[in-house]
C-alpha cells in the first residue's frame, strides 16, 4: 500500500490470511484464551450456536436444528484425553480467527492513518463451510509422524504441530446448518460475509442468495469503475 501512496484512482487489495483449514495454527496467547470455551464438547456447542442464531435473527425462531451426521461420535463417548485434545483443537481454531481479526484491525489503523479509511469498502468472507478433514489417522498420519509433525497437547497449534477440528468440530462450527465443507448442505455452502463502507447501510442484512462471482461487479459499481474487457485481463 505504501508503494502506491500517491495514487488517485481506486485500488483493490486482497488480503489472504492463513485459513482455518488444515493444519490450523495460532499464537499461544490467542489459543490460551479459549482453552475452557469448548470443554462442553461439540454437541453442546452446536446447540448453543443454534439458539444464538435464533436470538440474532440469523435463522427464524423455532427453526429446527439440523441433525448431526451419525458418523460423528457423541462427545460423551470420547475418552477424557480425546475430549481434551479435541477441545484444544477448537481453541486453536478460535485463536486463529482472533489473530486474523487483530491483523484486520492493523489494516484498518493503517488506512485511518492515510485518510483512506472513510473511502474504503471492506469485504470479509471465506470460500466454503468448515473444514472437517482430519488426515492424522489415515496413511498420511504415518507420514506426518515420520517428518516430525506432532499432536502433542502442550504444543498444539504451534510450530511442528498438526491441528484439525475434524467433523465433530466442523459440525459445531456449521451449526445450526447441516453438514460442512465438501457437502451441498447449507453447512457446506453457507459462509459468513460482511461488507462495510461508504454506500452500504450499516447493520443491514441481505437474505437473497449470492455467490462469490457477485462480489467483483458489486465492487466495480461502488467504485464507479468500468468492467475490464476480457482482452485487458492478463493471467
């Protein structure tokens, strides 16, 4: 951004963070804030999010909670050690999100210092539903151990560790919707998206169906910019 400080025309900046995908990592100071948050387990967290979504008006009151896939074990059927590891994996996931939020705050502070903030439209979104993959127990897990990856509880989320929230955590994160990434249920397709800035009503909700390809023409309209021809786009 500093390299183009003298620009007059609108500009587009794409900030790609480490996704809450696999492996998930976060600085220890962020992870530690959430150590107890997920101790109740993914079944309870999923129910809480369903209730909270209704309170916020994100789903209608009384909308049923989608059933959790039968392949996902009940939290109470896990051993204490399995519960402890799963809960901290979710804490790492939450810590990664807070670390991302802190970096967004740094970007906002920068734009305020350059007087660009009031003339900037922000779009924050992700590509699909929560990642449920957990390759540790598969053949690739053997390879990871061979190359010094670890699932040590003490080091979870930090250098050398391999963290995944698995289908249980992903199901909780997708709540109250059904399923998660790689599935066509709303848990796999419905993702958060926030837009803020000049020309956008604060606090408004849009319930119409939209896809990622709608973002570019929307930004071009807001910037009053001409859509480039295909011949002007280089790969």
